[in-house]
C-alpha cells in the first residue's frame, strides 16, 4: 500500500488508534475519478472503486468485509457496528464501534469527515458532516452512540479531516438566513464574500463548535481545503463550478 498517503493527526496518534484521512493518491481510477475514488455511489467503474476500497481496508489492517461505512443521506443517524458490515451499507452518516478490527469509515468530497476516539473506553467512531448533517445533529448522534458503548465525551478526542475551507465555500444570503434560523448565534461563521449578496461559510469552524458543545475533550481540524488542492482531494464544489459530470469521494477511516 505504498501509494496510499493518508493524513494522520497527533490527537488520534496519541490515542493509539489506527486512522487515516485518505487522499485521492494511490488508487486505480481514471478520468475525473483519477486516483483513490472510494465512492460506490459515483459513476466510476465499480471494479476500480472496489479495488480502491480494498486498498484502504488493507492499509487499515483489514478487508472489505471489515468496513462499516453507511449509505450517506445527510442525516443524524449513527449506527453501532458490532462487526464489519460485509458490504452492507445501512442509511446513516456515522458509525461507531467497540470491536477491534471493525473499520468505521465515511466518504467525503467537501463535507467534513470526523474521526473520534475514547481510548480509555476502547471506542471509536466516524461521522460525515456536511452543513445539513452538522446542523441536524449527526455529531451529537455519534457522541451519544459512543456513550452507549461506555465512552465519555470529556475523554474523547475528535479530528475534523480535509473539508472545504471558508475561503472556498461561497454561499448566498438565503443560505445564511436559513442557517441562522436553524442555528442561532452562528453568525460568526460567515464573512462577506466577493459580492454584496455573497458570504463565505466556515464549515470546519462550525463543526468544531458543535464538537465543543457536545463536550468533546479535545478537537482539531487538519487544516486541509478540499476544493483548493486538486492534486490530493476530490471536491464536489470544484466539479460543479467546472461543469464536470461527476466527482470522486475520499474515505476517512478509524479502527481499534
């Protein structure tokens, strides 16, 4: 797996859990999906996607059967994985486990991947947080599911992986108004954009604030902007702005 170059973080390294925010490097996909596209829902060659996912699972010390990765729907649904899901993909946006060898994983292409761990309890989890999921409660759902396995928020560490950064995330006034109606007090995550009716939204900052509000002991963002770094990351926003027909998805994974 020498071609894979996942990003790791000191908070999770110190927790002693195997983890990786995988980039698009080291895969077999071609065209707009060039690299390590792990998106089953993309229009990429299914055989290439399967091989890419196999490579990620192998780097994590397991097989495809060990993956616990949801069919993501921008929800607040978190599943407890007692074993690997053997190819099943229940609807939801977070998976947590206390079982060694189970690989909790999420797919992103601008949304925020979050990897969490309580090393004392021996519990880990992964959550997919776009703005809908973050505002809708996926972080809280993941934390609650981990608590059900005897984890405690104050002992948890959480790392937000590569996601679209504020400088790359332009929205309109209607988005800001709708967001503020659902999350009062979040105006600090918006700054003026290039035009009077545009704003720049700080997704990683908002996600970190939700982690703090959930009582997580320590949290951090890796600092990588998916839209700005085409060589390393897939980006939904970048593909849309270019009029491309589809885009790849990178995987973030954690295991005991």
